[in-house]
């Protein structure tokens, strides 16, 4: 049994309708956030790291231009996008908005 069941294209379309800041590129979800400054970028990365550890599901994270934080989500074990990716994207959105 895979780590998590892959989502179907209709399931992904439905989930992404509620995640307008995210884009799909094959089996990867992407979002870039521009923070106020470098310290805010690091604080966001730390908050997402805590959420990822709690979820047992980890995004790829890259800081560019000192205040832009790029996130990539994919369930590598399933070689697909899964509910785990959607749930972490929702959590990241909450952290970005300050409500999570």
C-alpha cells in the first residue's frame, strides 16, 4: 500500500479551487511567498518546518532574493499528489496569512 493514495485529476481540481495561490506542475504543487524581509522569511520557514514535522510530510523550501520563500509539495513515495500535499498546502496558507 502506498504512503498515501494519489488524488484523481477531478479531486485535485476541486482542492486547488480552494488554494488559488498554488499552481500545479505535473505531480508538484508550487507557491512562492514574498515576505517583508529576511527575518520574516526565516520565521515563515521555521513555522512551516514545525507544521511539516507535525504532519510527517515535508515540502521542498527555497529562499531567494532574501525575502521570497518558494514551496514545492509532492508525495514522492506515491509518485503523485495526495491529500497530504493538499493538507500541508492549506496549513502553509494559514501560516502565511498569520492564522495558523
